């Protein structure tokens, strides 16, 4: 099943301890689609300026991304420049220019309106609500958000949560949203406001899925070289939602596997600048990494081992 | 098999958002033993002052802790006072008085010298080396350390690592020791200097075991209420080493299970002040929690799930 993804389509200039990249493909929708198309077709809705190298997205189209919903407007594309510190766990934003993204009003093409799976990337919750208004019968709606909207448009965000089945946020955002430092309690607070499933992304520490009566934990994949952390969270969301759309169910086993595929996709995102690692990613890579996740977490409890 | 544990036997005064406790049992050796004795007898070597309420350790003795190696000297016991912040992830040290611990020179009682399993709690690496000099034929030596020794007595610490099979440290310590922000690379650097196994504790984010050709990850147990984080790392070490001593082997399956028992014990440590939670802990609690860890991390990869 195809996923409708609404989010930013941006250009990033990145500096890391290992090098720099100028005006490369970025944005939540691009990272999401690069990861999700491994599992499922994706229809992207976004906006770019005249300066955007749309032909650079051809590799996504070749893998099943429908780009018809990317509107081209006069003006400049969303641009972000950042510099990562030595340990890659913190970064400075050097420049943000919203450009045409400042006035973005998502218009869903008619032939996208039958979408069953919807991913609402991190944009104004008022716009996220407008997207849902345009979709005929969404079944699995997932969304991301950030501190700026949690603080600045909380009421709209809480309205959105009532329409969302899966919230994907990082740990700081979950705590801020619920005003609760304990993640388990924060997840309960959030789930009481709509989402059945809360996925908390913790970067190198992995991710946790909180459901009604179970919790699933996936580690971050330990890499010898984290090249560029940009987009890892969106790639996680892409792997997670892509897998679920492909599976066509939200049963517990599928949700657990979706977490692992999400973490695998997040780990690929950081292995190169921009979405470059996804250009050459093939199924055997993904299969191998998922089995490595299994080996990293599997243990057997022998009855005698705990009869102490 | 009995474990020889050398470390601090202290009194702690703790403030958390949930309450305060004055001059309660603390110290690395006490938390280690409280957790390890669930699995294996422990022989403690440490020092206390005249003010120490040794009878409060009776519950440890009843569970198989041999206290003969706790020397009582004139003066004051090691005392630490700390206050945890709202989110329990950071704390201020209000007071540290080393007391008799300042001149601690571990003397291993003759009947402890046949120890096969040794845990060297976080003390001066020169003293950790002196302990090993007194043990006849140690087989499984594990040690902890901290930033103070990594910076201040690095040469002695590197000498110690050559004699150690398992290093247990937190993530900041691993990075500092190897001068390398990437944990996987840091673990390789450390393993090249002696330890076969590096266990990196990450608090609420769980722990990672790095071995020669495999890695094992265990999450932190998600609790609705973290009451007092003091001693969680030492309780982790106690569960880990206690399980290994009971198993009598360092095979891969035992090491994986030891990580889970370690994380379970760390989670119990934070449920109450001091070692109080361990007073009532029974085997059925531990068994239940370990099965919950299994449920938190288990997933099956179906071949069709990754033939995408």
C-alpha cells in the first residue's frame, strides 16, 4: 500500500568532523521517502523553490516515489545549514531560510486522496490537520512534531493527536509534550490523548514503542563511523511506516518488526551525507542488518538460570 | 562460586523529588553485594568508621555476604550527600567526606584469597592492582573506574586493564578512557588493552556488551517511578557478576543473560532509597522481570518480511 507523506523538501549544507556537503538533498519528506520506498510506494507532498534540483530526486521516483505532489513555486527552497560537533551528538544551526516553505499550504492531488497510510512530517499542526481534512478515509495516520509546535501551537497539536494513531517523536519532545520527565508516564499521557502507539526515538540509544499493554525496545545500531546524523529520525519513520504499509496490518508482531526496520534505516541514513546511502542500498543489506539486530538483542532464559 | 568484591562501604544522604533519606547504607560494595547475593555468595572487603551501623548489613550476611573483610577503623565512614534534579538524570553533590576511606588499603583475609571471581569497585587503580596481587589465582576479574582515575592515574589504570577480563564503565568513562567519542571504536581500543569484554552502562538507556565478534544490547527497564538512581550501576555490576559466578562460565549465552540480570538488578536499585528494594526482593520478582525484558526485545524476522 502506498503512503502519503507530507513534509519538508529541503536543501542542506552540512559540516561534520569528516567533511562537508553543500546544498544537498534534505528535508523530512525526502529522508522518509528514501527509507520507506524500500518497502512501499510513497506519494510525496511538499514545496520547493526554483532553485531545487528536482532531477536529483529521480532515484526516488525510480524506486516508487510519486513526486507529483511536490509543488514548485517562485522563490527559494527551504535551506538549512548546520555544523556537527566532534562527538556528533550535538550541532549548531548556522542558517535557516524557510523560503517558499514559509507559506506552504499542502494541497493533496486528487489521486492521492485515497491514501490509507499517511505520514505527517514535522510541520505546523494546523497544516497537518488540513492534510487530514483532504484525505478521504485515512486508516493509519502517523505524525511527527517538534518543540516549536509543542510550545507555540499546543492546542492545534492536541486536536491533531485525536486523529492520529501513531506519534513518532524524540525523547525530549515526548517529555515536553506531556510535561513529564518519566518517559513511561509521558507515553501514557500522550496515549490518553489519541495515539494508540507512541514511538520515542532516542538517537544512538535506539527507540521505544509504547502500546496499551506492551513495550518494545530497539537499540541504535552501533556503527564505527557515524558520518552525518542529519535525517536519521525521518529515515527511522520511513522504515517504520514503510514496513507497516507493506505488511498491511498493525498487529503486534508487525509493529515490533517495523521498529527494527526503522532503526536499520536510521542507521543507514547516518552512514553518508544526505540520502546518499539509500541510493545503493539493496535488500540484502537490509536483511543482513536486521539479522544483526536480532543477534544484538536475543537471549534465552533457561528455567535453571533464574531458579536462584 | 563466591565473588570477592572490593569497594566502598558508605553512608549516603539523598534528596530526590520524592523524598529524602539520611545516612543510609551506600557505597559500591554494598549495592554490588545486595544485587549479587541473589545469585552467588559475596565476600566484601572494605573499610568503615566507628559510626557505621554494621548491624544494618545483617540482611546481606543472611543472604550469603561474608562481611569479615570489612575493616572497622577509628574515624568517620565515607559519607556522600547528593540531591537529584527533577528529571533524576542529573544530580548535585552536596558533600563528600572520605573519612577512613581516604587511607583505605585493602587487606584480603587469608580465606578470601582463593577467590576465582573478583569485582574491583571504583577505587584507586593502584589499590585495585594491590587487591589482585593478594589473590592467588583469579579467573574472572571485572573492574569499574571513573573519570577521576582515568585522568589522574591513567598509567596505573592501563596496567590494571591488562589483568582484567571485564571492564564495566559508563558511556562517558568509556569515551574518556579511549579518547574516542564513538562507543564501538572506544570498546575496540579498550579491548586491545586487555579486557575481553567491555560493558558500557548507559543508565536509563540500558547497557551494551562488546565482545570480540559480537555485541549485546539490553535496554533499561522502563519504570513509572524512578525513586532514587543511586547505586544502579553497582547493582547492575552485582547482577551481572553474580549471575556469571553462579553460571561458572563466560560463554556467550551466559554473558547475554548476565546483562539482562544486571539490568534487572539496576532497575530494582532505583525503586527505593539505598538498598531497600533488595531486602524484599525474591526470586519470583526477578524471574518475572527477566521475562519482561525478553518481551520488550523479542522479535521474529519472517523471511517474507524482508524480501522486499
